[in-house]
């Protein structure tokens, strides 16, 4: 079972690496990693379990956040219409996105960041993501609003980008310039 002691914190070099693609169909090890990350998210959202194991609530977790530099992440969150997105995804690729921007008015947080970082994190309002889910099925997801932001946050982790790298004007010792490409 993954707990907060397994989550690497900002400053760890794995969070700044571009993660490696995984072979598909998924190996048993990669599938178990996805399922463990998904289990962590579910546990972190259950008040009793979270208290018992001292888990911070999360809606997404990328493999680099547990020290594994692979293109894997899990999401357990609902969109504005209460549709649940609960899956692990391997080798996710953005195949299209809107020009229109969106952001969380309250800002973003991260399980790997043990402090509040204020600022607007610009994200695409809509995107389409393709990948392989934890059941080895190809998935294409058309996302908008909050859930699109969640996916973009996790996608950034796979490219060594922290959410605060996107905050314009932020001066922070951990902030790094964004690579010369857009999501």
C-alpha cells in the first residue's frame, strides 16, 4: 500500500526528469503500479482510511511522484457533472487541446509539495487524451473543465514539470523555466 512516506517531495531529481514510456501491453509490474496508485487515491479520499494512515487527499498521482520514472499516472476524481474518472493510464498523449484557457480559482496543490503556492496555473480548457488504461485497453478521453486540469497536472509530472513552473511572475527557488513546447 502506498502511503505519504512513498511520495517524493519537491527537490527530488525524479520529479524533474522526463519519464520513460512503458511497453504495452502492460507488464504485471506496471499494471500493479497503476493499481497501487489508484488505491492510494481512493484511500486518501476516504476520511477514515486517510486519518488512519495519515494520507493527504489527492485526485491524481503520477509514477514519478513515487520515485518511478515511467509514463504512468492514476486519477480518481469527478467532473462537474459528477462523472467519475477512476483509472490508471499508461503512455498518455494529448492528441488535441483547445486554445481557450482555464484555471482553478483556488490554485493548484500537489502531493509532492508540502506548502501552499499561490498563483494562477493556466491550463487548456479542453483536451483529448489517448493512452492505455490499467486493464490494457486503449482509451480516448475527451476532457473539459476541472477533470481536464487534473489530467494536465499529471501529464506535466511525466514531463518533469511542476504546477508552479506555469505560474507567471512567481519567484520560487524550486521553479524552473518551462521547456520550449506547449502541452
